[in-house]
C-alpha cells in the first residue's frame, strides 16, 4: 500500500486570558479565514480612499465654478458701468451741441445794417417761462417725450433752481417721489413745476410773487436731479420749445 500524505491545515490559536478571574479561552482560526479578513480590510480601505478622492475632486470643481461665477459677475458689472458712462457722455455731448448751436445762431448777425430804421423788438413777455430753470453748471440729462412729459436737468452744490418767469407760487411741498415740489402759475395759461429728487434749501413759500430768475431752491449736495415741467392750459409742452422761442 502506498503511503497517503494528508495536507495539514494551518490553524492559529488565539488565547484570551481574563485579567480579573484568570480564566482563559482559546480560539482556533484557520489561515484561510485570516487571509479573507485581511483581504476584506484591504478592499474596504481602497473603497474609502476612492470615496475620499472623489469628494476632494468634486470640492475642487465647485470652487472653480464659484470662481468663474464671481468673474462673470465682475465682468457684467464692468459692462453696466461702461454703459452708464457712455449714456452720460452722450447726454453731455447733446447738451454741448445744443449750447454751441445757440451760440452760433446768436453770432449770426448781418454784416450791413439795414438803411431804414427797424423798430425795436418787443421784449419777451416776463410771465412766459422762458428762463432756463437752473443757473449752475447743470446739464440736460433727458429730453421731453410723451412718455416723460418733462426734462431732467442735473444740478450741483451751490447751484440754484430759479423761476422761469414772473408768476405766483401756488404750491410748495413734497411726495413719495420728490423731496421738494414747487409750482408757479404764470399769465397766459402757463404753469411751471420744479420737481427735485434730493433734499435742498427752499428759498420761497406759497403765495409769494416771483420774477424770472428769482431763486427758488439752493442745491446743497452734488449730483441732484431736477425734473422741470411746463404746462400750457393744463397740457404739458416741451420746455425747450418755450425757452428756444422766448429765451
């Protein structure tokens, strides 16, 4: 008979001894079980490491996206600021062109005087609101339109809002939109309204008789906006048309 060789299983004994009563227990664990447990621990470590890596990558992507969003917001703000500056430059150029046109028309005087005496022109009726409503360095910001039945004029510190013609102050007040509202009635069916968005020093009161050029308000802060309206028989008209025709 041939000698039969039997494989011997590797078995590890684990001895546990209690430190209180001195009793001991012995457990036997096969090598295969130990290898399985060790492999399971390695797999779990790999899975946990992969999850940590994926979380780190996702956090990096979120940070990059936040930076891109912040950059786009800054670019949008810069574009809006540039647009506002261009709009202001456009309005300033329009006001300068209007001023140059008036100067050119005023300078266009005939070279030779007419041989015959020409009767003196009648002075403009002082009750007609023909005076520009601001005596400071203000510029025309927006023109009259059907949607906006008034002109908007910028005014700065130490400037004044003045009466456009002779008349009577019929109202001095304010509302939710305007800090100061002054209304003047003139002869011939004219009425002017001076609507200031910012606070200022009011130099008149209701019932006062004013003349063209009298100070109604003194500007006390920079970059104020005056909305100036002219009405004829209670219908709004373009204030510049009255100023051009009479002023």
